[in-house]
């Protein structure tokens, strides 16, 4: 069964992607909430974790009643998301992919045609379907015949998608562009990894594509890291 809630955790907070909602949403918990979730997901009793954290913050001068109330609210929220179980703790990514900035890379006519179809399909999916069904479509695309895209493959297809988005009069931000790139790669016999994630300082959501553990097509003003990946769609191998 496909999970309905995905989570990523860093030292700065927890990002939740809840695919039960219409187009999905990224929700953030602060560092103290991240610590509560980390210990509770590792198997420690929630009430015990709360009292330990209350004591820690009381020693730092915080009002224990306020800290306890805040932590109970966060615990209830995590419990509703089904994340206060040891099995729900996601694996943290040990490596840090290289961020490849968008550049002028040649794209063939075949790439451009595929990009037009990929963008059109991405826009229809994102505007007409709940995100859980979009994930089903993205996973189906990742299973099409093909081989893993090289960095040069992905950058060439990204150029084609960027050109296609310039002719689109509506919104085509990171979510639309990254899904279009994922679908375009599938249509041309290449496989990439589509990723949804979040950053915490500042708090922001982002979507991107990876190939050979490199992050493809980022703008200089929108570097992916320290974004944390909460949800990844790729070939099941």
C-alpha cells in the first residue's frame, strides 16, 4: 500500500508531505518538534520524551508549562500523521548530491517534442488530479523501458523542458518543471529521480530531479541544499 505521509528530518526540523490533500502540502515542525519525533520514532515512550524535553528546556529558562503544552500539541499532530511509530522513521540520506546549475545545453528536435508532451501531461496531472494519483502516474512512468539518464542526458532534457515552459502562459515553477522533466525523460527512454522536499532556513518547499546523484537544472538563486528530500519517485530496480 502506498504511504500517505512522507517525512524528512534534519537538525533544524521535520518536513511532512501529506499526499491525502488535494495537491499535497509541505508542513514544518521546529527543532524541538524534530527532537520529539526522532526519539519517539526510535521507540521511546512519547510522554517520557516530553518530560525529558520539558526538563531540558526548563533548565534553559523556558516556562515548563508552555513547553509541555507545545510538545503535546506537536505529539498529537505527529500521531495523526501516523509518524509516532518506530517503523515510520525514514532513512536519512548520507550523501550530498552535487547541484548542477541550469545552463545552455543543446537539445534535439526529438527532445523538444518530448518536452512539449511531458509538460502538457504534467500540467494536466497537477491541475486535475490529487497528488496521490499524480504519484501513481509518476511511478508508472518510471517503469517504462529505458536506462538511467546520465547527467548530460538530464541536462539536455531539462533545457528542452525549460524552452517548453517559456511558451506556457501560466504557472510553471519547480513542481511543474520537475514533473515535466521526469515525464519527458521517461518518454525518451531515460530514467531520473523525481524528488519533493523542503528547507528550514528559510522555510520553503521545493521539487527537483536527480540523475547519477546530481541535482539537475537549478538556478543560482535557488540552490537545493539544505533542502531535505521527503519523497522520491524512481525506478524500483
